[in-house]
C-alpha cells in the first residue's frame, strides 16, 4: 500500500523567512564536500508523528539501517496522535527520509518542524538516583542497576507477556553480560526496555 500524497505538514514558513530559507537551500546544495546522511546535532529539526508505536518501531529500524541520524522521543504537548512516541530527524533531509519510509510503506500522519518551544519533543527517559542504585524509565518500562557493580537488580512495568521472561533473563547480570531486550524480547514492552537499557549503558559509561 502506497503512502497517501496528502501528508499533513504543519508549520508554514512565514513570508519574511522565505529568503533565509532560500539561502539555506542554496548553501546546502552548494556544499560539494557533503557526503552521506546528515547528522542530527546543530541542525533544524522536525518530528514524524505516527498512528501507533508499531509504526514508530518500523520507521526507526528502516531509517537507522540506512544510516539516518534519528531519535525516538516523546511527543510535545501540542501534538496529540494517540501514540506516545515520535521520531526526531534533521529537517533538511525531510524529502529523502519520507522517500525512504514510502519504500517500506510506513506513512507518518504528520511532519512537524520544531519551530517553537511548545513543539519540542520530550525526552523519553526519566532517571532517578537512589544513592547506590540508579533507575531509568523509558515509556512504561523501568530498569534499575547497582551503580557499584552495574548489575541489574530490578525490571518492572509494562504488562506484556514477555516482561517476566525478560526480568528472569536479565536481573542479576551486569549490563555487559546480559542479553539485550532487543535480542530476547517480542513485544512493545521489550522495545521500551531496550531503550532504557541503551540509556542506562550510556549513563554508566560516563562514570
């Protein structure tokens, strides 16, 4: 099934900004040294809004497998779609990214330029320091580790059928020893736990 041609695009560029936008486009296409997908840092950003979490997962996997620098985040307060995840991407690559998604029949409901604080996507992660223990939450899943040993001491949340299995396989092992949720999980809870696991490893690598 092909994606519809009437994809909603919020945030019309004001007339006074048209010249600045034109100069950005000229500079972009005039850069002969540019190679490969754009990096997300220090660029104008947009967010892709989807109907459900399954489409977010498919879109993220498709884009990352092709080298695009994208990031799954929570939706901003101004965006209400029924899905609690959005994908942040470099706005200047909008056409290429939408073309990539059409190839795998994943169609975002909206493409929203991040033009104001109210449209900023929300950090998906919440962390709480309990002294010796650190808990990271991603969506509805929580992962807690012993900071001294980096051993997983608790996994909770969700409600999906594979959560008890994930906890049994991961609790008691260090972050480096445990199988990742992406390897052994089968549900959206496993996906959320994978995000928490990656964020926990990132934080622990800074100690």
